[in-house]
């Protein structure tokens, strides 16, 4: 028995040794030497995803791209902004997939817009895009006003004793409440109850095991299924499914209509009722979308997951940067106050946020320095000749692009560690493909407009009322093994109310 096991192990090792280690060498691509079976994944396990990506990026300084192995799967890491632009935008037809596996039969979130690809993605994106027009975004942002009023009340109470305030969780409460109402039409109050069902769902979706789930989904679909993983976690997914089904049932029984994402999806399902094609698969072997409640649930799940954490983290790091750069904080506040005066002393409104140019630049600079998304991935869906070389990227090859690597490269951003919003006041100066915290091209985050609008509105109203400064507990470092770039110890800041007389 043991002899057979040793023989199988030896044969497996020889097969690996004769193929994987020489994959990139045979193609004359600069690469890291892989370990048996682990490939180059050891760096991720020891340094964490963010630090590993940056270390690898800097190791191959001067190269347009380099090769590595995620366990035994060949992966090409693209460093050059021009090539990033080609892959994500101009030559998108060769890279329509994120390269992430999801089980669409077992997992209610499996058919979400982020994970599907090809013709299935193209049709679904076309159906969902009308939900994110400027007019629809404006309606969804209207839900933020009541939440911001609660936010201000909470901070006002906390400033009474003149002690530092932990802002990361407070901002997470804001985005949880806003996105819950924008997606599900359900009013929550996580300020009063941080253990509310939607707070628990958000925490469940982004607990540390999500890094493992995504990692496995990219390298081994069979192992992913063997472990019975759910994209957004089994418990969080089941809670969302229950809430969505109850909400749909209530609205239909009571003839209730809302102006939220869920209502738009319900209308989409109703309008396509009876029109479903008998065709199950497109020619590219992707599924023909079924416009049913299951599809509705998948899209609601991904929008909720994407909308809560990333916006909260960006605003958290924005407050950190303006607290440690008071002159920039004052420039942002001055712009806000000038617009407030133009509105006859009224409060900043949704209609004003497009005028906040410098604040918008400061948020973009925050995303450059602290992109919550640490890795953008694609899978080559048909053989592709790399521009400017003889390299043929084979179908099935995974492509990695690192926002935190490119966006901190002094070649594209002089003094990259400095917080300088002026970089983004002239967008023409930004090199194409060098700034992509939300991705680029056809697969750019569909909710990007909503995210920017929410962040500008919340931060503008905070700066109108409070001055932020660092304290002894302020810590800008991020956690090692978090999927998204997250402050390791929260974000503690001094917060001082500003009286109208001092503005």
C-alpha cells in the first residue's frame, strides 16, 4: 500500500517538475522560481495578499510583466500601465472573465455580475446598467441624508468628553445603512444596534475566510466544490436570501413599490416572465441568464457586498490623510464652505457634490494611496499575442494587476507616498492604466458612480462640522491577511466640532 502511495506521489511530482517550473522559462518571461506544488503562493501565505503583491511588483522593477504560479496555475502579472489599459479596455474581448469560479447551481450568489463572464455577463450587464444612471444614483443617494443626520448626532455625543473617536466602525455603520436601503429598501440603524442582522451579514461576508475562498476559486474549482464554499459565506448568503424572499413576498401581497435596486430587479423579473429562451447556453458555453428570483438574489448580494466595505474603507483612509495633512483638510473645507455660501448658507446637498472638485481629487488620491481592492484579476478567454513581444498568452492563463503596486510607483506618481490631491485636478496628466481602484473598461465597477457620490456627500458633511487631527492611537497600517486594505487597529482620531462662527 505504502509503495503504491509513494509511487503515485513520485509520479505526481515528476509530472509537476516536467511542466510547471519551466512554463515561463520556455516562454522567455521573467519569473519567480516556483516551489513544488505551492508555486509562488508561499509569499501570500507568509506576507499576506497586499504585502506580497507589492513585494513581487517591486522585485521585477523595469519589467512590463512577469510570470509566477498560484500553486500549479500559471499566472502573468502585468506591471506596465499601457498593457493594463490594453487588457482591461482595448483588447477586453480576450479577457472577459475575472477568472473566479462560482457554483451557480449550489450557491445563490453564484450567478452574480462579478463572477459571470462572456455572453452571460454581457447580457446581464446591459440589463443592470439602467439601474445606475445619474438619475437613479441620485435617488439612491437620497437615502443617505437621514443616515448622515444620525451620523452627526452620534459624533456630536462622542465629542462631548473630548476623547479620540474610532471612525472606521462609524463609517462602516454609515455605508451599511445607506446600501441596505438603496439595495433592499429596508431602513436600518446600525448606530443604535451594531449587532443588527445587516451588520452581521456584512461581517460574515468579509471575515478572513473570504481570502481563502477567493484564492481557492481561482486555482481549483473542484476543491472549491469539495469544500462547499459560498462566495459571500454560507451564513450571510442564507440570511440575505431569507430577507429578499420575505421582502418580495410582502411587496407583491401589499402592492408596495419602492425606488430601490430590489424593485428594479423585481420589475426586470416580471417584464421577462414568460419570455425566457429555451436555450440554456450561449455559443461561448456561458449560461443564458434566467430572469427569476434566484438571479435577483445573486445581483443583490454582490451589490450589497461591494457597496458596504470599500466605500467605508476609502472614507476611513481619507480622514486619516486629511488629519495628518491639515493644510489639505482646510482646502477641502474651504471649497465646501464656498459652495455652502452660494447656496445661501444652506447645507451641502446631493446637487452640490458635482461642484466639489478638490474634494473629489482628494478622494481619488486616497484611492491611489489606499486602494481597498488590492488585486484586479482577469482570465485569458482566447489566445492573445502580447503587444510588443512574441509572447502568446494561452487561453486559461490568469492575469494579475496590482493597483497598490502601480499606483505607488514613482515612475508614474512622483513622491508616491505623499498625499497630493492636485495630481487629480488635471485628469489628462494621469497616465492611462496607472489608476484603476475600481478596474477599467467594460468591467469597471457598475456601482462606481454611487460609491463616489456617497463618499463625497458623507465626507463633505463631516468636514462642514468637524476638524480631524491625529492622536496617540492613530495608526495608518493595514492588516496582513485581510482581503481588502483595512486599518489594523481601527482609525482613532481627535474630532473637534466647528462652530459656524469660526467658518
